[in-house]
C-alpha cells in the first residue's frame, strides 16, 4: 500500500512541462478512443480537477459533479488506512486536446487492431489555475479525495480516460457512468456473511444481522427456514429487509444484545441468539397458526410491519423473564397466547384507541404504521400479561 517515492509507472520528463504515463490505447467503434493507465492517486490533482455543477449567467447549466460527500470520503479514507486495501474499479477522466498518445515501438498486431501500447503525454504547468488543468474527473471524485486525504504515502489507482474538448460529452459520460442499475440490496445483504474485509459503515453494521438471516433461512429446525425472501430463495414470503430490521432492533436494545460480549462479530454468541430466535418464532407460528406461512397480502403477520412489531414483543417477553434467564419456547408461547384475540392479522379491524380503527390490511410497512402497531402490541402485552401477572403475584403474597 505504501511506497517510497513517486509511482514507479509515472516518470516525469520535465516536471514543469509534461507527465508521461505508460498506457494502452483502445479504439471502440469508428470514432471512440479510450486510454487505460495506472498512476499514484495522490498525483492526479497535478493535472486533473473537478467540474462542479453550477449555473452560468443565472440560467445555463455548467459542470456536472456534485459537491464532495464528506461522510463517504471519510469511510473510504478509513478503509485505505486500515490495512490491505484494494480499489479495483477505475476512475474515469476526460482530457482535453492538449493530452496526446504516443504509440510505443512494440505496438503492432498484438491488440488485434483495436489496441496498442504507448505513452500518454500530459502537459504540466504548476502555474495553471485549477480550472485550466487538462483533465476533469468524470467518475471517482470521492475515491480521489479519500486518497488525497489519507495518511498514506501513495496509492496507485487505475484510470480510464478519453479525450474531448466538449463539456457536453463529459456530462453525457458522467450521466451514463452514474445511472447504471445498482446491485439489488438483497443480493448485497446475502453476500455479506461471507465477507471479511472492512466495509462502509452501513454495510459493516448489517453484516452480522445478515449472518443471522442466513442461518434463520437455511438452518434445519429453524421456524423461518425458507420463508425469508432473498435472491437465492425467491419463493420466500417475508422480505429479508424486514427480518434484518427486527434483528437490528433486538441487537441494539433487546434480548439479542445480551449475547454480544463485545463490539466484534467473533465475540457474539451466535448459537445462543439463534436459540432464542428459534424458540420465539416457533411459539409465534403456533399461537398465530392461522396467519403463519401465508402471503403477506393475506396475513399482516408475515408482512414487514408484523415481523418488526412482533419482534418488539419478543424483546418485551424476554425482559419480563430477565431475572430467570432467557425464556424458552413454552414461556414465549404462554405469553403470546393472550395476544391472539387482540390481533387482526388476516381479517377484521385493529382497534388502536378512540377514533383510531384500521382495517387489518391497511397496515403498511412504513415507520409510522410500524410504530403504531408496535405500541399497540406492547400496550396489549403489558395489560394482558405483565400487569396481570404482577397483580396475581401480589395476591399470592
């Protein structure tokens, strides 16, 4: 990662006049030419700049790049400084006509007529204003900013470049590069458990819950086996993101939090967590058997709002038994049973209080409806189980 001196692939012929970089020229179609090369990312600012989107003369659009996203840059910088980083995707740069390609002596038919090796010659002038540099970053400004700010001596980066004096063409390429369809989140989450590299904070935080989802969906004996819809379990009923939210809530401030001995995944007692989850959801499947294992369109229990809300009940039950350890399936079932008559998973109306009635299937997977349903279930649980048990305990003494 850290190298002494300048990038070995870049040698300055005259530091004040030009920069020569070994490159491959690739011809695409009758009129398009690309150049591929490697350079120390910390040197890019010597001959490139960023074309910020703005309005000229109060009307015409100029430039195309958004402002730097500081949080994104910080995450990339932390990754670069963490240990053995790799950034395989290339930065895209647009050069003006001042940049030229000189084919090497060995260039011949090895590229089958569409490529040749040589040198890209980039003019350098330390006195040029930033806006007058010969290159513009079309894609990769956050990566370049992170490399620039990282506490590392150098970091070689792959670059793909094209030559044009037309800002409209630069803008078009910017749109094309940034409008490709991203990977489905479900696929990313399903891949997370099998990764070990340091990831951006959002994905890092979801890696452990994703591991639990994977185990719940595939372990023999799991009441949720095959029920969680993922890219590889296409006929699942429950959206993976709903189960992730339920798990994240419990890992943050619920029963699963008890089994985290530290901040690192390796210190968590995964088997103990799965034991609690299996016991609770087996009990839920038994108590609400008429609403279990059917389409979310026919059952709000299998819907995102139901899964997340019932997850809060799991944590409440576990909290009630806290002095006695972790409840088992029978204890979960016994505490869920009184809620059966208060739930309207498949028909009827939810009675959320004076003037607040909702048809069973009007509950949506929105933060507001999840909070409404969660509060209702917790209030019902406290009234029907927790308070009643406390009263019976007082009467017994």
